[in-house]
């Protein structure tokens, strides 16, 4: 599997550290405990196109959001997490 | 037909023409008392114990492919009960006890081989941690022995004891651990359950569940609607997808775990050995191939195949531990999809839906748990309450904070 880093180009997945789904959004401290339990522990665990964080540890050290098909391992797209969050 | 030395001899004289099929390949009926979704090791074991321990024989096991096509045939066949935490140790020890009596129970040769499992340690700190684990096991009545370097050398002289980076300082041995032929586990449980009247329906995929007033009434399948009083999900790897049909969201991610087998060689490794400075475990099958595995690839996957970087990493670990492995060719590799739970421990519990039960989240510890998982799940379904052995494997423990986190890793499923 090779990931397309917007800064470094297409690189082996070996250079990246996966963190899992990019979908959970961190609640604010004021939100009820149920939202926090859901954020920390529960996942949609999608079979299909999945947005997920990868850290380019052995490259530009950027956090990326990779859209990847979890059934075929096809890479659909890559974005820089910082730009998505902004 | 009961398998015995007499049936074997009698068939030998009849040219082996009289063997009957091991289990009935059933078509689903319209209605069952219990439906088990998933014809893997755990599902088939559940059906067996439902029939044997609880007298429930109007039971169907629905499998989308053929039985044994999933994780029960994709693991490295290791059994052990060397766990640390109170919620885990008695459960896995019960599993090991069931393994010890399995072949008599199901009248099937599963080649249960208690050849011992050695976890190597490579530093003084790791020795302390393993001594603690061994003591915890003994307190729970589980066998364990802390071996020093010379004792390990007597068992496994081929290890790289003086590796500059990872010298072998000793190992924690569980003598009763070992291996079991995994296909025979699926076939043996299927045959035993089938003989008691359980219907094993292959190529019958569950496509939906029907719930009325918060109570389950049956499942939609590729072979039509089947009514059921109770339904148990045992579809690890795909638990999230199956649970989603009932509107449940789980604390689970699906990940791929690879396993490997080498070319066959003469008897070489007569135990199970694990590397303590990484994650690598190896044993030798009766055919002669070395069977080994390591960590999951680290990213979510339903693909049943892994990627090359982990293959390379695993080979490096193997050679660091046993240098002669560099001279061996490996033949095959395969991947299985693991239910990686958020604390590294499984779930065997009721669900918020009446009559629906969940068996999930086995991470990569599912095979060794097969008998106890089926036994406890059958109890949970039949009595509508968990047995004390699986009482800690609750679905709501993530909300209440009663996690069972052997590695102390936190909610990071790809690191358990």
C-alpha cells in the first residue's frame, strides 16, 4: 500500500503511523458524558470508504486524512488534517 | 457414527467405503429457538454447548460462506491461559480445561498438543513483569514456571541468546499451553452439534434482523426470513457490520492480522516460543512447516490480506530471535480480520434488544478462547444472563469504566 502525501509524493505505508478513524469529533468539556464515551470508545467501523488519520512519521511529519477503501485497500484521496480542521 | 479404534479398523477392512458424512449440510427451517449468526469456531462451539449443556437442539448456525472459512482457519493454532487480569484469567483457564477434554467430548481428533508456551524476556525489567504475570497465574490455579537463561537453552538451544540488542534472559513457561489443529476444531464442533440436531446452514448470509417492540423476532437471510426466539451474533471480524443491522454501534475496529507458514522441515521447534522484544510467535506443525505470526498491520481493514512492510518486520523479528530462520523459505501467508476492541478484551453479553446476544471483540486472542467462548455464550443465551466466567466481558464496561486492558494501552485498538 502506498499513500500519496501532499508534500512528499507517493510513499510506502511503512513511513506512516495509522491512528484510525478521522470521523469522531472531540466534544467540549461542557457536553454530557455520553458524548465523551461515544467519542473515546465507539466507532462506525466502516467496510468501504473510510476517512482515517495517518502521521507521516518518516517524512514531513504532517498529520494527513486519507480516504481509503477498507475492503479493497484502494486509496481514494489524501488531505492535510490541519487544512481540514481549519 | 462414533469414531473409535473399532470404527477405524472395521472401515479399513471395508475399503473405507462405509464412512458417513461428518455433519448434515442443512437447509434452514422457518423457525428456531436459537439462531447463531456465524459458523466459525465460536458459533459452532456455542451450538454444541447449547445442545449438550442446555438441551436446546432446535438451533441453527447460519454461515455466509462455508464453515471454517473465517478466523478459525486463519490463526496460528496456539492455546494458552497466561493472562494477568482477574476478568480474564479464570475464563481462559476454563477454556484450556475444555481443550484438555475436547476430543473426548466431541469425539473428534483435534490434535490437541500441550507442548508448552514460552514467552521470552530480554531485560531485567521484563523479567520482573513476567514474574508478576506468572505469580498472578499461579494465584488463579494456572500452571506457570519462570525459566532462567540456561533452562530456556535446554529447551530451545537455537535461540540467539547473546543477541547484542535483545539477549535472551529467560522465559515464562506455561507447560499446559500448546497447539490444536484449527480446522478440526470447526469440523469437530460442527459434527458434534449436528449429531445433537443443530442445523448448520452454509452459504446462508444474514442480511438483516427483524425487531418488534424492542424484541428480536428473526433474521432476514439470502435464503429468506427465519423466525427465532433468540439470536446470537458470533461474527468476529465483521461484528460491527452484523451489529449495525440491529442498530448497534460497537467499541470495535476491524483490522487485518497476517500469519505465515514455512516450507516443511524435520522436527525443529517442539514448543511454542514468543519473542519478548517485539511480537513474533512460532510453532511447528505436524507437517513440518513453521507456523508464525506477529502484530496486526495497524490500519482498519476488511480485506483478509496484509501488506509487505509488516511481512518484512516479522521476518526481522524471527531472525533476531532464531537466526537459522534466515535459511528457511516461507511458503504461504494469509490474513484474517480481527475485531479489535477498545480495551483488548472480548464482549460476551446480552444487548439492549431483548433476545439478542453478542459475542465479539476477540482481538487476536479468539482461537484459544473457542471452547470457553462457546460455553459461556451458550450459558448467556440459554439462561438469559452471563455466567460468572464471562461476567466481566460486558458491553457496557466502556461506559462504566470497568475496562479489562491487559496491556494498559488505552482506547487504541491498533496497539492491543
